């Protein structure tokens, strides 16, 4: 018999390696190939419209090179698409600069509407990770037709904002003005409320996510220089690089009174401390938020830490006569005020 | 413990009139729903009324399918539905939908809400929501033995007055208070006990206004619809099932 | 949609826009405010702290950093130990009754009414024996395991297990309640799969369903113990042999838990991508379990239902085993023919054709694996012993069993790989059927069936090659 265990082992690992190279999640060649085949003209046109819309808002000039750069596509493809779009009266070109026409702007808003609604849907109704919302919405925005979009919108209760705080255009293409300034532009001792966190580019968004910064949080800046922005929110200290802070939008508040200095996160509650629930952060959404409320985590409830568990996560909180276990990832979304006197009430 | 098991011997309860029918549920006179938070003893109450052995266990979330059973009392047959335990009726999870849909669309003659006497406040959240849907309800104050051990006493008369429905104290595990429960269910089912359920008072103004507007509209379009304010509230939350029900007309009572 | 309804929905949408997205928040707050008012009017407490204290004390211990995990493993080990030890005696009694007494009676009855040999063999040696084996091997451990498990459930310990384990499960993308369905799987995988209904998120529920098979179920414990006693116990000094074989079996069970975590993680990274959902679990008060009621309900609820299903599936298995051993193609029975063609593949995996065939015909119920292996081994090796073609049997003495297996070419490697393969192969047909009923999806049923089988092939293959290199 020509059977040799070493050869068998080697064969096995060779097959395994080939399999992994082809099929490993996302970066496997099979998936890459499959995705690249899906690119078609409609998608290119819609992506260009979106880019043009965003640039129009921030008063940026747009040319072919810029588009081929951000869309990671060949110049010739973009040129072809631009020609077709001009013929359809979606855009007009003057020299090297491309501008949206009214119909093009309407079209762009429709795409943005689908994108943001889909993100809202993912946030409210599914378990997908925040990091995945954007990519999934990028795919969906080219697929959903107007009718399906309106059904989706009404199922979600016609929301006004997507989970990042971006306004969702209405059916008729109206869109709320957001306002606010970037966090990086605030000065020392400024106070405000976070109203928006930009989800592009991905690398910066991931850094913001890793810090557990929440939309709706009240903040107070305590340091801002070319190296870092430091601020307090909900009893914790956050340090961001200025370019990261530039992706967070804050509505400034003039009146000291409006912000509650003693607000801390439930996750910071220690054994033998008692707190009173003040609110649940906007970052806790959909089913998860409703569940917390139903379990009695409502404004005014007294809460104390009962059990820390072998891993410190999840922990058991005593609330309204019973012990409820929550993961720390959920507890950071619950804002409380600690009672001044220690010891259980 | 005497005070709620006394009725075992009192004149009203007709012990001969009780017959546990198990799963024989054809041709019933009344349909009774058992609702309540998880782990309050619904299945235990269900078992002691029907003589069945629906699975019970000490932890939230073990009743995952709804069970049916029956009993007869004073020549009337009662069908009993053991609903999955829920903390609320406002959310969208599957078990809540089963419970909510049954109370709303199953049109039970009586809804028995089983609560944990030691954790009354937390349990009232669900009770008050159920009372928004239906008037014909009985509060089953279960786990009384535990409450007593924890030195908690409950003034049943005040509670009954505040909620506007009859209150029965039980310890289902030891079959205490079950005869009274059977009698009370009979009374509510045949109308000899009248309920006037409490409705939540301090709903914020903007919600109240919105529901009122919607109720006016519903009044115009569907004058025969019961529970209009609850339905208005569900519509405000975008409940697809309610929209479907409006369409099919299954909510209308003649 | 009718115009009327459309108008109303339109109007509701408009109003919702005005209220904003905090409807649920406000509503719940006001309901709870009412609840607090009503409760405070009728509830009075006298120093309630005192009585809640015992619960709090137990909780502090069973979820503590030092004692939390040891207590958990101790409890699980204790339940399994009682099950295994306790099942021994009734199992052998049932076996004596059904196999040594009833079987001959049936045979002689069949002979007395002149039943043709093939019908007698098919019905009594095939169908009846399979049924008898399943009952004898499966009923006693289940009748012990489920009541014990239900007692823990009634006491209120299970939610604490989920609480302790949640962190580990979250790391692999699964839900803490999977700890419960996993423990349930040690009794029976089909019951474990049904129990996954307690998990709300569909993604996490699927993970729990697919990975439940990695809990070594009651049907497989006897195989593990027998093989470990014969082969693992034999390589150490006899004073240690009991300890060594028990450790080997426990290692396999723990390995199973490892594979459960590994495949949960793999599934999360590939076909069941997604973020872990939330974990909100109420920890109920401890309650003294009601022993008799528990035994009664868990017998009715769980044991009998599972046993019934297993019996339904065992009937065709017994029939097939008898048929393939008694129908001849040329001068070889179908069984021998299949064994020969599987032998090559089996050897690469460190197993053999007999074992693979036994696992194929034993898909309906893992309990009959050992009897089938013994019967087939005697048949292909032609050594004396056994009861004839297609007649499953087991031997009272471990030594005789060992002799037969060694004659069939078994080595220590074969034994180790059989133990691994018994952990890592497709679920039994009862479980597969249950998975289909719970998921209502052919795709997930196929994945759940093939994933452990492929893992079994890979693991036994690697072990065999590495073993042979050294
Ligand atoms: N001490 C005590 N325990 C009870 C009583 N009623 C139910 N139980 C126990 O409470 C637990 C939950 O009961 P179960 O009927 O399964 O609750 P369900 O989830 O509402 O159906 C079980 O362990 C029961 O034995 C009671 O009146 N007194
Ligand atoms: Mg139940």
C-alpha cells in the first residue's frame, strides 16, 4: 500500500490552505470576484449622484478625477457614466466641474433616503453590528424601489433621523437641517450635546465606536489642542485625536443649568451604592430599548448592584424588587444619578 | 395562611360542581386567558384548574408555546389558555405578540392576570396594560406564601378598588385560593361581578392628544370598534397586526 | 388596502411624526408611575430585607469569582455521575428481561406457530431487538437525568448558570442561555434543541440548535464508557484503570464543550454573521423543588416523548440491520460488501468499515452502535460467539467484548478515534427531525447534520495520521 501518513497530512493542509484562500470570509478570492461582477452602470451613476450631493452641501468642487478617486473606479467608467447622466439631465458640467441639476438632486436624496432608512432598519430590527450597517446600506440603496422604501419607512414609523443622527429625507425630498459644530472646534469648558457621529471613513468611525461615545450625550470639553481633545461625558473621560473629533458633531449649549453634571452610566455603579435612573441613551434602540423599559429601567427607579458574577460581565442589578442581569454593553446606555448617601435604600 | 384558604370550606364554593376536564376543550361556554409576567405561576394555576401537567419551572421564559385545557364548574365549561409570560404588551417580540393577539383577537371572556405578590409594583406594569385592552379581568395574587414569608402584606380591598377588578389571593403550588379563583372567574364570566377597570391616568399630554385625535377619526370610520384608545395607541406605534385587523374587520364586535 | 384603513394609517403616521420617537419611553414611564402609586397604597412591608437575605447569600456564592465555575462543574458532574451510576442497574435488569428472557420466548413462540425463518428474523431479531436495546440503554439514564435536571430548574439554579456563562458565550457570538440548552443536551440532544426556544434572537437560536449535538448525550455515554474501560483502562496500571477511563470519558465531554464554542464562533464569523443581541435575564428567587411532582412531570414531559421518538426511529434501523446482514449479493451479504468498500476510507480515519457501517445504520439511535459493531465484527471475522447474522447482542463480560473487538483489528488508536467519532458525528435521526421541526428549514437541518460529521472526519483523520507518524 502506498499509504504514508506524512503525505496525507501534507495533502490535507494544502487543500485546507486552498480552501481558505478562496472562501475565507470577505477577503476570500471567491467573494471578491463575486462582488466585482456585481458592479454595474446604475450603481456607478447612483454613487456619483450621492457624492455630488455630499460635496454640494460642503461647497466642494467636483471633477472626474475626484470621483474616480473616491469611487475607486476607472476614469473611463466614470466618464461614460457622466456622459449618460448629462444626457438624462441629472447633472451639468462646466469645464472640469460637475454640478447637480434639480432632478439629479431629487434622485440623490432618494438614494440617501433608502440608505439611512436601511441603517435605521438594521439598528432597530436586526442584530447586525454597528460597523456593518454602512456597508449593508450601501448595497441596499441600489436595490430598494420607491414603493418598498415607503413601506419600510412606515413600518419604522417614518423616522426623522438615522442611527448616526443624520436626518432622513422625506418621501417628497425634504430634509432637516442638522446644525451644530464639530467637536474639534470647541474650546476649553464649552458644553454641548452630541447630535451626530459620521460613519465614514471606516477607520475613524471604528475609533469612535471603540470609545463608546454616544449620540445624545452631554459633554464638557476640558482640553483641546493640536494633539488631542479631552472631554467629560456621563461621568467618564474621553480622549480623541483631533481628526477623530472632527467627525463628531455637537450642538453647543450656553446655559450651564441645562446639563446635568452628576449624570453617570449605570456600569459605573459599585456594590453597596444606590442610584436613580434618569434616562436611557439614544444609543440603545429598538427592541433592546423597549425591553429595558419593560423590565423597569424607567426614569425614577431606584437601582443597586446586586451581583458582579464571575466575569464582571454581565452583572445583576436590583430594581423594583427583583434582580435583573444586564451586560455591561447595555448598562453603559443607562444613565443614573448616584444617591449621595452610600448603602442600600 | 387561613385568610385565603378559608373558602375551601365556606358555603359558596361548590366542590362537587368542579370537574377537571384536561384537554377536552370542545363546546365550551367561556374562554379564559391566563396572562402574567414570566415565572409568576401561570402554568401552576393552569395545572391546578385543568388537572393537566403543563411544564412548570423556576425561571423566566420556559413556557414557550401556549397550552389549552378545560374545566367545568356548575355545569358551565371553561376553556383555559396558558399564555407565554410577558413583561409588557407594547413590544414586538414573538411571545408578547402571542399574548397580545390572544387577549385582543381571541376575545377571552375573562382574562386572569397572575402576579407575584412579592413584586406587585413591577407586575402591575403588565396588569395596567391588559386593563387598557379589556375590562373583564381578575387579578390572581399568586405566591402569597412567599410574600408572607417576606413579611409583605397586601390590602386586597384597596387594590381591588384601585384596579377596578376583583382580586383573589392564591398559593397555586399548594392549591390555596383556587376555589375562590374559580368562583370569581365564574362571576366575571357570567356578569354577576361587574368590573370597571382602571385606566392609566398620567399619560403625557402630547400622546394623549394624538390618541384622542386618532380615536375621533376611528369613531368616524369604524363606529363599532371596541377599545378605540388602545387601538389608537397601537396604530401610533405602527403595529402591523392591528392594521391588518382593521382591514379584515376581525376586531369589530356586533 | 381599503381607503378607510389607509386614511387612518396615514393619519397615525403623521401624528407619530409630531410625537417623536419617544412614545414607548413616555408610555412606559407613566404606566410605571401609576403602578407605583397603586402598589404603595395597598402593599405594606415590615422589615422585608431580612427574608430576602438568604436568596442574596446563595446568589453571592453561586455567582462568585472563586466558586461560581467550580460549583457549576461540580453540579453538572454530579448529575452525570448519578445518571451513569444509577442507570447501570436498571439498564442491565431491563436488558436481562427484554433480551435474555422475552427474546427467547418470542423466538420459541414464533417457532411454535411455524413462522417462516425470514419473517421471524426480520421481526424478532431485527425490529424487536433494536427496540429492546433502545429501551434498555436509553430509558434508565433519561429517567434519572431529566428529573434531576428539572429539579435544578425548579430550584432556580439554571438562570444563574446562564448568568455565569454568558460572557464566554458572548465572546463566541452566542447567547448565555445557550448554556442551558447545552446542559440539557447532555441528557438528550433532541430535548436540547427544543429547549432553544428560550433564546429570542433567531441568529443565536440557530447557533444553539446547530451546536447542541456537541453535548455528549445519554445515548453516547455508554459507548464512551465501554470503550474507555476496555482500551484506555488497559494501558495504565490496573489500580489506576478506573480513574483513567473515567478521566478519558470526561475529557471527551469537555472536548465537546470546546467544539461547541469553536463552532459557535465559526458560525458567527461565516454563515450566521451578526452582532450578539442583548442579555436581559431576571434571576428568580430560589424555591424548594417539589420532588415527586418533578419526577412525574419530567417523565411524562421529556423522557417518554423522547423515548417514543427514538423507538419510532429504531424500528426501521433494526429492520435494515437484519436485512443487510441476511440478503446476499453473490456469496457476500450486503453488510459485508458495504464493510469492504468502507474499509479503506475507515482505515485512513483510524477506524474501520464495521464502525462506519454501524454509525450509518445507527443514525436512528446511537444506543445500538455497540451491539451492531459486535454483531458485524463477529460476522466479518467469522470468529465464534454472537447470535447469528443480523442479531445484535452485547456481552455481560467486558473481557469477552474486548476479545471480539481485538479480533476485529481494534487498536488503542481505533478506540480513541471511536470515542472521538462518537462525539463528532451527525446527530441521531430524532434530533435531525427535531431540528427540522424547529427551524423549518432544510438548509439549516443539513448544515446542523453535516457540520459535526465533517469535523469528526477531520479530527479522526488528523489524530490517525499524527498517531502513525510517531
Ligand atoms: N411557593 C410557591 N411557589 C409557586 C407558587 N406558584 C408557582 N410556584 C412555583 O413558581 C415557579 C414558576 O411557576 P410556573 O407555573 O412555571 O410559572 P409561569 O412561568 O408563570 O408559568 C415554579 O417553580 C412553581 O413551582 C406558589 O403559590 N407558591
Ligand atoms: Mg408557564
